[in-house]
């Protein structure tokens, strides 16, 4: 890519969390490291620092027939001199040994600590971006985890570490084929109409446009943003629902009055084919599956989850812990590789952009 650093010293350092240690995260991390170590001339334009238990990483390496790759570091600065020959690890000790596919709530505190320490490194300027391996929220809930998921924890950490304001995170799913934001995320489908509001649409689209301009470096005018309707045929003029007339269209009018290049509400069933996608830079869907079905159809193992609206870059692979295949060696590293590459690119773009 054109904005790739030219030397190791210039490569962005990415802070990578271990995620749920009984899932596929550490296995995928080893595959990323192995590919970089064996073909250093084609190593990706970043350095990695993994926040994890070195013993757990070594155990996964042993299952794969690999030598222990870990180089334990005391400061993030040391990671640049070690990658990719070794896998730099900032130690976060687990309470008990890991059995792939069998999560243990006793390790929940270490999983959370990995996220907290990696985030602090990014906020403090020791790393350029945060990349998170998948967690098992149900396991964390059993240990008293007070957040609906990763994103909410990161928003709290941003408020605690940066301070002075409340950060409003927005989920963006990104691939070469499509960028799409679900306006509402993990709520029941029956609750979606009640979850929509004019203010929510306006705020979300503003955050999306800022990210497209700054992090994705979409210059040449205002980014084009398409907003989906909620109901079939975008309500069919009110015959199939009134949310479009009462909520979505007025929000779009507000945004257009501010000068944003926003269109809609569009019928969702015709918004995601190739010709339609050529007409916008990103889309906003009204609910989770309206956004995730098209992007997982188009880029199932290449899509990246990007959190907008935070004071740092955060990406993650668009898949879960995959307990059913953890430790088998069958998990594909494609989405994690894409998340790491995109994090490096977004961080480089953000570093060059004027302060928001």
C-alpha cells in the first residue's frame, strides 16, 4: 500500500489483545507471526505487541509443532527490535492453564486486563492502534463483567484514560466491497423501531463522516453516505411503516442541511448489489442483520470490525471465539490479518490528518 512505512523503525506498533484464551485468537496470532517470520521480505508493514500469557502462547505453539516464539518484554519500545523474528509479548498472567474450546471464568480477569493494558499503551502513545482478539462475553458475564461487550468497555476506558468527555462508539464493518454501520446493534429485532431516533441517526452519520475523512482518507469532497430504510421498500410511502417518514427522512434532511452528502432512506433490498455500492462510500443500516448479512455474504473471512468515535484506532476480526475448532489448526487468520493491516493503515492516516 502506498502509505506503508519504509523501515521497521517507522512501522506502526499495534497492541494486540489475547482475547478469550480458549478460543482461536492465540492460534490465529501465531499464524500471523509465523507467516511474517518465515517470509520477512513480505512481512506486513507493522510490528506486533501481544498482551497475553506467554505460557498459553507457548502451549498453542507446541500443539502446532512450533518452537516457543515468545519474547517477553518489559516496555512496548522493545517490541520493534524483536518483530518479526520473535513474537513480542507483554505478560498478562492467566489464573489457570488453557484447554482449547473450554473457557474458564477464572481467566476472565486476565482477559479484561489484557484489554485494559493494551488500550492504555495506545492512549499513552506507546502503540499506534489497538487490535482485539475475540472474547466470550458469556464467560466474562459469569465473572461479573459489567459491559454488554468489548466496545462498551473501550468507551469507558477512553473516558477514564482520556477524560473530559463521553465517547460514543460506532460499529463499522469494513471490507474492500462494502463499509456499513448498523445503527442499532445487539438488541432484539422487536426493539429496533423503539431504538431509532432522529438524533441517533444524525450523531451516527456525523461520526461516520469524520472517520471516512480522517481515518479512511476519503478526500475529494464530502464522503457519500447512503441510509437504509427500516421497513420493506423503505415504508412504501407509509403503507408499510412510518419510521421512514417520521424519523429517518427528517434526520437525513438535517444532515443535508449541514452540507453532508447523505441520501435515503433507501430500500435495503436494493442497497447492497454491486451497482448500488458504487454510488456511496459507506452505508448506514437500521439494525444488526440488515448490515451484517450483506457484508458477510460479500467478504465473510475478510471483513473487519472497526470502532469509530473513540480517541484511538481500534479494529478486530469479524468473527467470534470459534470454540468448536479452537486448537485444531483449522481456523483461518484472514480476518485477523485484515484487521491488523487496516489498523496500521488507519493509524497512519490519522497521524497525518489535522487534529479533529
